C-alpha cells in the first residue's frame, strides 16, 4: 500500500508541475477539501488515499482514473515541422452563438489546424478529444469576437465557475458562454459584453443543458 501511495504522490506532483499549478490552487478551483492534494504530496494518511478522494483529485488534475496521463482513444494525425511534432485538430463548419443566434450545422471536418504535441500535452488536451468551431455574435467580447475560432475539449464537462463552455441550450441551439453553477439549484450564463444580460437556467431548463466541453484555446483575426 505504501508503495502505491508513493507512486500516486509522484504522479500528482509531476502533473502539478506540468500544469504549472500549486496544490492549494487546484483544491480551491475544484472545491476539493482543504489539503486534499497536499496531504497526498506530504504522504499524510491513516489508511491510504480513499478511492473516492483519489478519483476527485484525478478529475481536478485532468488525469484518467487508471492513474496516468490521459490515454488516447483514437487515431492521431501528426506531422513534423522543423523537428517539432504537431497534431491535427479537426475544424467543423459549425457556429457557436454568442449573442442573437446562429445557424448550427453538423458534418465532416472542413479542415484541420496543427498544434504542437508538447503544448497539447502540457495543457492536458487530447488531440482525439478536441475540435474547432467558430463564434457568431458579440456577447463574449472582448474575450471572443464574431468569427473567432475556439477549440473545445470535450472531456472537460465538469463546470468550473467563470470558465467558458460550449453547450447546447434548451432550444437546441449551440452556444458559448461563461458558466457559473450552484450545484442542484441553477446555472448562470454570463456574457463578457456588459450590453448582454446574465441568463438563468433552473430546474428542467438547467437539466436540459448539454455541455459540449470547455473552451481551451481561441484565435482572432485582426484583418477585415
């Protein structure tokens, strides 16, 4: 048991270094009990790390519960440029409404964008679990502008307050907003543009929200 605890502590420590985060900051961000991660790093235990606590820590750090870096579950298309390895992330001809509404489509990817494999790994992004869409509307300005591209990580579906998520709303429209959740009670849809009001989803409307994933990257073109 002690050997397993030490291995788990090493994995947690290494992952924190990859993310560039401190243990207490992750505990606060994910509403983990105080010292939940720090006790693992210190080796403080009575009967080892409880299974449910280990699972919570893995969720907070973006680790699969088999304990290790996220495993790929599909084929990754890669290319090498100047000695650096890049992975292709698919781009779809679909839009996320950030304001008055947009037409959303489905189908095959129209193109791909290449991202460095080491950057994706440091960011905890799996190339097989990410895709790129475009934004329509102005409610997320100045963070996201009309026609901006965003990368969605479909594994990140646990709401972290004030993070930006893509989701399908109650009317079936795909949207992008900052979310704030009060567990079991309500979800707030927040706009960065002060001209747009905060929206509230409670009860069945809250339950009907389908999270597509967290926005983990965006790109803006400054040319008209």
